[in-house]
C-alpha cells in the first residue's frame, strides 16, 4: 500500500483535521486531528477540481498537500542493473530504499531549495564518510557562506551533492538545502550502514517542476 507522513506546516495550523468526503464543498470535518509527521496509510485517491484527496481511513480524507507519500515501486529504474537502489522523490520529499526488489526503508527528506535544486538523474554513491565538514557560498559577496562541522553519515553521489544527516534541521518534508538530501541523523545512519559505494541513487520529480538543464546546476552544497 501507499503510505505517507502528515505535514502540518502546509496547513498553517498545528494539526490537520480529516474530512468525511474529499473536496472543499462540504464542511464535514470529522473532529479527528493528525499531527506533524504522523504516519498514515493511503487506501484510495480521488481527484476533485484537479486536486488529489487521499483516503486514510473509513470516511477520512485529507488533501494531497499535507501528505508526503511513498508509492512502493519494486521495478528498478531504467539503467539500474541490480536489485538494490535508493529512490529520492523530490515532489513528495521522501527517500525509499530497495533491496532484492523490495521496499525495506523509507523516510522524509529535505532536498535542494530553488535555485539550488537537487539534480534529477541516475547516480552512484562514490564516497562515504562517517563525519565530514561542509562549507560553501553561492552569492558573489559570500553573504550566504556557511560552515558545518561533523556532518554525519555522508554519502556523495552527484558532485558535491550528498545524502547525509542534518542536525540543524528542525523539520523535514520540504526543500531547504543547497542541493544535498538532508535527513534526520538516525535515518541517515540507517541508510549509511545499509549502502555500499557504487549503489544506485535515482533522483526524480514526478511533477516535472525541477529543472533538468545541466547549465542550471553548480556542484551543489549542504
């Protein structure tokens, strides 16, 4: 089944209330509230006025913009010649890990913020570091310069773009980085221990909103 995590920051309230029917026409809220990062199963989808609504329980619907979904896809992406890979979904802001063509792990991420997008494509992990410093600046006057010590569980896969733990992130589920794939420290450690150098990393945006023109991308950053 498809599943996902509630993202309350998009609802402008500390909690999300479910509805008895999909859509905004009826004021038929259930009185049941969900908190940020609550895990839910998604049993059905309906499109109302061009907007997706998800059924997460009997007569309980929530809008697509308050859920980060994982849609299990056990078919390897084009170009992946093994039964293990990592999938990063930029639209949903999730990461999924597959082994023996089965989903074995998934969690929330924070990817690159416009104009520092995480680049879509197929890559391979080429360096693993338990901890490493990260520094960089993208503005000409270096007004955005940063230096981060001991960034944990770092795996580089596309120039200076890496999957890593981000101890400075208070919330996940929306783009925030300079191109890296930020995760909670514990989740990053799990993937780090699972992964091997050379493992495939498939980055994609099913919405098509993330640019693919290579000229728009720098080497990336934290």
